[in-house]
């Protein structure tokens, strides 16, 4: 399980697992429960690259980022590591 500490959003962290470039588990700590559960459920089974492509750049209101964008950042950092 990988943990990413979020920045600039309501959730505190994102925990995720990846096997063979496919997201097998995703859970947000804090944030808007329904929204974060929905995003997490949608990305499970998706490739890391596809999730990043779909989620990168999404904003939350006037904030320059969002929980989905933070997940894209976390997955991108995982790919680069």
C-alpha cells in the first residue's frame, strides 16, 4: 500500500495499491466522503496511465487542485519512482 499526503484539499491522504500498472485498491482519508469513495471506486481496475489522463488538472471550486487531481499527482509520482 502506498500513501500520498495530499496538499491543498480536504482529504489528508490517499492510500493505493498497484499491480502490473493497474490500480487494485484506492482509499482517501478525509475529504467529501461520497465524492472520494466514488473516485476511488471508479479508478480500481483502471491502468495508472488512464487514471492520470482522466483526473489530472481537475479543480475544486477556486482551488487550483482537487482530490482527483491529487490522486493523479500521487500516481504520476509513483510512476516516476
